[in-house]
């Protein structure tokens, strides 16, 4: 059995005004799609930032990536091991799609080093995989929100990392583009073998897309398991403090709220 890509032990973190986590432990499986889920304020974004070294845990916590303490990675080195697609991305609106995707090659470049044939190939492959061949010379300002989201994912893909973090990639998108983005994420996992860690607000999307769920309770503790094992009304009430109903159609789990 593969060792987990992330191993988290006794993780604690607090903001000056309030504690968030106090001694939580979990693993993130290699080659799987894992969702971080929970109610607003449960700590999903904080955990996301801790795992990507954008926040520093408290003393006594241990986060290891591929068996090595996360704190020992230089940021330039970490960028060769994991790509992050944030929810709120900003880019010059007149930049072309290809030029933006090319920024994914920055971790592999020395200062002022020009693009190599290997870089150009990685950019072309990322554009093609994300179905952006026809958009390569378009400017970001000409694209819809759903198209732009695929560009940001392509930029992360161009980093050629084995691990990708995505922060609410379907937020603000209509259902058409939500589905396209989710199918692309599944394709990244199944065809390229990427390990994916994702924050999703939509419970049904988490249950449908992901292999593993890390569900944060309001008190900062967590539950972890497969969607099938956690598809329980009691579990959902505990996580969201809301009465939800769970239906099963064949192997699919559907969650809805009675109104």
C-alpha cells in the first residue's frame, strides 16, 4: 500500500482571536481526490493554507509531505511538488491564455532564463489537456469565468507537479461550467494520476467526485472516510448543524434539504 502523500499529526493552529484546530491528525492518500468539507468557519481554508505552507502551525504540530517535514521545503522547491489553484485569482486582463499558462513553468526556471523546448511542450500539453487549444492566443478579458478557471488549472498543470490543490474551483460558475471543471479535475486524477486536494461547498459534488472526505466539525475536530461511509444524515447534521436527507440511487448518494 502506498504511503500517504501527506501525514498530519497533532496539528494545532489558532488565530489571535480564536482557536481553530487543537491536535487533529489525518492522512491524505496518494493518487486520490480528497475533499476538505465543512460549514463556513469550520477551518477549511485555514487547513488548506497550512497544507500549502501559507500558514505556519503551532509548535508540536507535524505536517509531512512525502515523508519530509513540510517546514523544510523552500517555497521554490515546494512549487515543484504541489500546484495551488486559488479561488480568487488575478491576472492582467490583456494577457493571453498561453502567456498566463507559461507562468506555471516559473518554478523550473532560473532568474532570466528563457523558455526551453521542454517548457514549451509542457505549456502546449497543459493547454490541450484542458481543452484550451483554440483559446491560446485569446486574452483573459475575452473569456467567461468558467473558461478562465480552466486556464488557471492549466497553469497549475504546467507546473508538472504530482499534487494539485484547488480552492473552491466551481464557486460563482453556472452549472455548465461547474460540470466541465469537475470533469476536468477527475480527468487530471484518472488519466494523469494527480493527487488532488479540493475545497468544495456543494455536498453532492464532494460525494460524487471524491474518493475521500475530510469533514471538519464546528469544534475543530474532524471525521474522515469515503463518501459512502459518511453518507449519513447524522454525520451531515453534526457537520452542518442542519437537517439534510440522504437518498441512494444505485451507487450514487444524493443529499438534499427538506424545505
